[in-house]
C-alpha cells in the first residue's frame, strides 16, 4: 500500500465514522474519549501493521478507492484490529 499523503491524513482525521469507531474501541480498553479526540490526528498516521507501512490514513485511502459508500464506517475497509493497533500506541 502506498504511503499516506497529507490529503489522506486530513481525510482520515476528519472521518467521523472512523473516530466514532475509535472511541468505541478505546472505551473497551478504558481509554477516555477525550484522549482519542485529542490524539486522533496523530493516531491516523501511526503504523497499524508489522510491515510498518500501513496506517489508518493509508488504509482509508485505499478503501476509498476500492469500496463504495462510507469506508470509515465499514469494518471490512478499515478493520477494528487496525484501529486497535493505533490505539495501542497510546499505552506504549
């Protein structure tokens, strides 16, 4: 997958569906929603795979080109595992 561009980072940071999903997953981990909102622009840019190339922003960019509808809402486009991987960096 290609590296995220600045436009990809902005699009991902502004995707309210993704942010809602991140808040829900964070709640399961005991992370306050305010922390997610404060760190969201950074979280979309951190690696979410072992290869280190995929980020929420790059995955969303690929999903936007591949899926119809709202890819930020689609757990098959940007997976809960990918979002959780970004959230895990808060505890690192």
